């Protein structure tokens, strides 16, 4: 049992290490194929970019059409700067919290399909401060780009027997934060 547990822990640590050591797919705040609809208003400028490494969480629920479906619940991710230092967390709301305690909450303004169908969509969110002073206080928009993974599973939610099951799907993304010019 100890060998199996150790093997699982080594596998998880290796996978997370690989994610944490990967660099964003594009220059901070930019992607060669970021759709025009995901650009923030012209009176805003990029402040910084943090990479999220975590999960997109789903629950199996009855659908309106009488079947069963995975329904998005919330993200759970840690945020890292370009130096690979942990700088905050990302969770339900959606919200982003810096280690200094400042927090911003977002609302989806626009979405676009990721270049790969296996990845969650890219987003533009309007943002507002939800806490005291700090890194997140002046944020006015958040862009989620360069996503990898995170889609709901294709199987495992087919009947009442599956109701309430939770599935945590690994993902990474670049979150680009904008402030007023």
C-alpha cells in the first residue's frame, strides 16, 4: 500500500512540476490568435499575467431535457507569476485572490472557442475589487487565454446512479489582468 501511495504521489508531483515549469504559450497578455472579441476596452492596459494550474470541477446532475450531464461547479487553481512563484488562488465566482489578500471578482463579457476543442474556452471578464487594497484592487478586466484541458468528461454521467458525482478536470490557463490607463 505504501509503495502504491508513494507512486501516486510521485506521479502527481511530477505532473504538477511539469505544468509549473512550462511557460505560457505566448508572450504575457498576448496570443497570436486572441480573437478581437476578447480584447479589453481601449481605455485599459495590461497590468500583469499569472498562470493558473488547477482543476475545473463538474457535478453530474439531471438535465432539463431529462437526461444527465456534467455541470460546471467552479475552478480551483493556484496562480503563478513568470518566475514560477505562487502569487495567489482562483476559485468560484469566479474570483482571483492575491497572496496580499486583495481580491477581484469577474463576470463573463465575451467567450471564444479555444484553438483546440480539448481545451476550455477563452474568456474576457469584467472585474471589480472585492477586498482591500493590493495587487488585485485596481483590476478592471481579466482575459483567460492559452487554455489547456479543463473540459467536462465525456463519460461517467449517464443515470441517477451517477447523480452527485464530482469530476475534477486538470487545466492550465494564462490570466491577463488589465487596469485603467
